[in-house]
């Protein structure tokens, strides 16, 4: 595959201008156990300049794994897989020893998950070096890339490998506080790159002014440089743009006159506004007339959506612009470029994102007051897409013996590859709007043989090693669908172009349900790969359209209902919206009603509906949903023979549902039935079954609960046996290992409470510490590890009086409490345990402040358990206990009165 040539991109680093930032970055690399450092700051603050300098420092030290700038990639066609492979390409260039492992990954990772690709393309090649220090992989401009969320989320699989590699990501946002899905599971810290100082800004201007051809005696003096530093407001991109304008070779004005105009701006506004004013003035100076700006808008709009560089002549044919005009605009625009094109490509037109700073691209697409020069990406796609469509009839025919598209060059190659993308991005799905577009009219005039010829050339271009297919479809919708299906079978490597084909297919064949279903499936598949809620939202919209086109009796209706329900469930997993979950359950119920016994798909429908109802119970505590889910799962088990591959999964799901029902009704028969199903599931999963470790944890956890309920020590010992076996099957970095360690640690602490075996307690603490180390940042499992480790350390204190253990336990409970806000259903646990630990600390040293804190926590517990709550009496007694202790010390009458009121409430519970 082709990778962007970065050889022409240069960002000059002013010596020592970012020395503290470089030192902090190197310190993190050498001393932190974290996986990701997020360097963030406003647009134009100098992140890319810093990163390029840091890359050179790391490369010279032999520590750079790979470095990539995402602004150099095509704006619409670079998915996460492309970036991972580009990083691998850079890794191979820097470290040729990595190439065999990278080639191995190419042969094994086709169509696999992002996690697998990160491990195969990046981790394993670096592991093969057996280097004593971690390598650093740098991804600059992460927020300039549309598909950054799934890439970032996938990094969590490398948390335990920070001794082998680390990542530095740069962008305008702090990823740690961004609430981006999945960031809470990544070992990540952030570093704010601040605006440069006034002194650094002056040094920058003085340095740059040396290379500018000033008229004699016109070089700026101290006052002018100082004024420029003030106007830059710490943004180096402002200074870089000013210097570019001053040094522009084709300017009609000498540098000192351009500078005078810039300095004449007396307004002092925020840095972003100052940058916008500079761009506004630069465009008006470089393109002074309305006609100039109209031509610029056409040129720049096309480059905004351009996916690959084109020769100037081909670009001009595409946008119908005279070559001399395009060359003049290109040379004039170089005054606001902050990036140079790759060497030797001066006669090419490049995508705008590869030449201009993100702040400039944002400015010309925004609509602030006074900005009459605004470019619409939608309109630009529409214009380029229409131009591409007009080229399709003139594509050369394939010779009878030639199936390759290698003869296509320049514009023809671009048209074949990208017309569906431009048309799909520049038109709306609405049938009423589509039929009014010129794109619809042009497509209707293209003969079917020309469409078939395009499809063959398109597939030969993207899949050159695949066997050529003969296109026999008789209409546009069928042709586009066939092309999309062929790309889908290739594993999603060309997903952006695949979905573009499906998008155009539903525009042309608006009334065909199968076209909408294919589009929904395309988005759903990508959602499953990258976890993006946007993908599921698009899938839901497409499936709804398909459903509207199907009659109630249509045999295709159950499949579409099931697909729609499934996408809604996955969307709920992303956004937590219970209304979305309920809609999904409604569609799954409708599906089940259309699949009576003995329909072969009924079992799958029952499993999905039962699981969805279980999720609804977890979210809403709806006991009716849980009972309905259990009913459906019982039906599944009854329908599946012993040999069915889904039987073990269904047994486990039923066992888990029964466990949750036991937590509500405390009926030991319910728990015992669940344990029976877990045993049956485990028996169906002998080693090395991939789900065996999960079944061991399910059975072990239920057996421990059985001990808690009835005191059966044999159940506890068996639980520990199964949990040990589970952790043995889950080596680092298995995603379930931390939670299994927590379960094992808690079971061992319970064993200590039963028989006083001190070794069991020490082992419990060891496992809980290991679990905590594997749960970074705001990982949803981290507060559980903190809470349970804090409790185990409190137990250790009660056993041997180790005050340090008590203090550490209190610290962990406080950290757990900080991760569970007031509204979180798990908050009462650490509140109570922390209150108990603080009371122990008070009894040890008599510290009244510790006792005061314990009372505050007990009062919060009481607020969380109002009158009528089944656990309120327990917490009333806890608060009465600590108030009585404080009253004995302070004789505060308010404490006495509150204590007496609590006692009266307790007496009422005892009478009832």
C-alpha cells in the first residue's frame, strides 16, 4: 500500500524554545509506567514542531519506534487499519530487523480486530528486539483524523506492555478528560503544552527575519518585533504565517509594507481570534477581488475533498479550471502554507490537509461574523463527484485479455477509485432530494456496459491479486451492491469505499429493501470493529428504512428486525441510553414472534432477547425484565442438544441471570439452580476451550456466594480452586484477568475469615494488588479493586495491628469513593468500609478529625438509604455507634440528641 511521503514537511525548531517540555516528555518516557502521554494544546501552539524535534532526539538515541503526522493522510479514506500499517511501515524503515515480523503480520492479520493488528504490526516486532528500554511511537495530530476514537480505544490492549513501547499522542484536546469511549481503560496521562513566552516569540521572529529579503534599512527593529510578539499571543503558527507572508516570492508588495499592515491592527483579542483576523487579512490581500476569491473558493474547495494528489493538468480537467489560473492560485496560496509538499511533487495538486495548518482549514470552513469566504465540504464533494461522473463514459475499455487497471493513470484512475465517495459525501439520501440532483441525471444516462466496465476496473484496482469477476448486473443499484459485497468479503480493508458504494446504491435504488439492509450491515460491521456509536446510529437508520419497505408477511422481515434490534443494543452499549435499549428489545420481541418453533433461527433470537432483557435489568433493576429473560434462556436450554456449540454459552447466561435473581429474592434454590447450570457449562468447555476461564469464574463466584449464604466451607474451597484455575488460563494481558484476580482475592479473604489462615490473607492482598496494577486510570473495574484491596488491608490491620496497612487501606477506599460519584449505585460500599476503617484508626490514636470524617460518611450512607429501604436499619445502627463514641469524648448535646433519635428508630425496627 502507498504511504504519504513526509519528506517535504518541515517544522523548524528554535533551539531551547521548548526545553522544559522536551525534558518533561523524556522524563515521562524514562520513569512512567504509563502507556500513553497525551500532549495537548490549542491549535498553532507548536505541537508538531515540538514533536518533530522530540522524534529527532529519540531517533538519535535509538528509542524511536515510529512517528506519523495524521494531517498528511487523505481526509476521508484513512481508517484505523491504514494508520496502523503506516506506523508499521515507518517502524520497518527505522528498524529493518522488524520487517520479518511485519511481513508475518501482513499474512496473518487480514480483516482482524484493531487490537490484533496493533499487537502483530507494532508490539511483536518491537518485542523481538529484546531492548532494555521502551520504544516510543508518536502519533501527531490525533484529533485531525476522523477515525481516532477506535484507534485510541484499541490501545488498551497494550497497557501491560509499557516496558516495550509507549505512545505519545498530540492534539487540541486532553484525551484524559475528553470522555472519549474507552479512554478510561488506558494507562494514560496528559501534558498541557502552553503558549510560548513573549521572549521565545521575539527570538522566533528575530531568527526568521534573517532569511527574509528586506529592502535596505527596512528590517524591523526592537519595537516592531516586540509588537509582533504581543500580537502572536504565544501562538507560533501566527508567527509562522506572518513570516510566510513576508517572505512570499510573488507578492506585489515589499516585506516592510506587508509588515506595516499587520502591525496596524491595534486590536488585542484572544489568540484564536487574532489568528482568524490574520487569515482574513491574508486572503483579502492575496485575493483582493470578488472574482479572485470565487476562483480561490473553487480551487481550495476541490483540494479540501481531494483524496490523492493529482498532476496539475488532471486536476484542472477535473474542476474545469485553466492550468495557468490553477498554477497562479497555487503559488499565491503558498504564502499561507505552513507545510511544504514532498520534494519533486511541485507540479502536483495536493489535498489541502497536507499543506495547510489545521487552524487555517478550520477558518475557511467556519462561518464567523465577517467571514464571507466560507467553503462547504458537502458542496465541494458534490462538485467533484459530478465532475467524476461525467468522466465515466470516457473510461477506456478493457482489452479482452487484460483484467488489470494498471493502464489507468492520473485523472482516470482517480475517477474510477473515488467517484462513489464524492457522490455519497455530496448528496443526501432522501429520495426527493436525490432525484433533483444533477448526479442522479448523469447516472441515469450512463449505459450499463460503462457501469460494468467501471466496476471491473474499480475492483481490479483495489484487489489486484483477486480473481477478476465478470460484471453481469443489469442496473446501477445491483452493480454498486455487488462491488460493495466484494469489498466486504475482503475483510473491510477498503471500508470507506465499500460504504460509499452502498450509500450511492440506496440513493439510486431507494425502494429496494436489500440495498438498505446491505448499508446497515456495512455500518454495523464497522461499529463492531471500532466501537463507534456513530456507526451504529447509521446502521439503525438504514435498517429502519429497510423495515419500512417490507410487508408484515415478508419472509425477510425477521432478519431485518433482528439486525435492527442488534444494532440498537450495541448502540446502547456505547451511549447508555435505556430508551435505545427498550426499542431494541421491542424489535427483538417482534422477531421472536415471527420465528415459531421449530424455526432454525428461533434459538438465536431467544438468546439475543434474553441477553438484552438481562442488560435492561442491570440498567434499571426491572425485575420483570429479568424474569422474562430467564424464561427465554430456559427455552433456549430446552431447545439445544448437548452437542450444540451455543449450549455452554446459554447455560452460563442462564446461570448469571439466576444469580442476579437470587440477589433479589435470596432464595437458595435459585442460586443452586444457577450453580448447576454453570457446572454443566464448564463440563462442555474442556481445555483449551476459549470460554473455559469465564465459566470457571462464573462458577467460582456463585460458589463463594453460596458459602456467604449458608456457610458451606466446601463450596468456598471449591470456589477458590476454580478461581485459581481461571487466573492460570488468563495470563497478562488477558482482559478478564484483573476481575478474576479480584474474585480470587476476595474468596481468599473470606477463607481467612473462616479459618484464620494468615497465608490466605496475604495471598488475597497480593492478588488484589496485581489486579489494581492492571486497571489504569478510570477503568470501570479500578474502584472495585481499590475498595476490595482497602478492605483486605483493614483485615490485615485487625489481624496484626499493622498501622501502615490500615493507612494504605484508608487511602484506597478514598480513591474508590472518588471514582464513584454520589449518584453511583456502588458508592455505599466504599462509604461504609471507609467509615469502618476510619473508626479503627480513631480507636488506635484517638484522632477526633478521623472520627468526624467517619460520621460524615455514615450520614451520607443514611441519606442514600431513606425510610423504607431494606438496608436502612443497618446504617442507622452504624451511625448511632460512631455518634455515641464522639458524644462520650465531647459531650456535645447535638450528638446525644441525634443518637437518641436513631435509637428510637432502631427500636421501631425491632418491634416490627
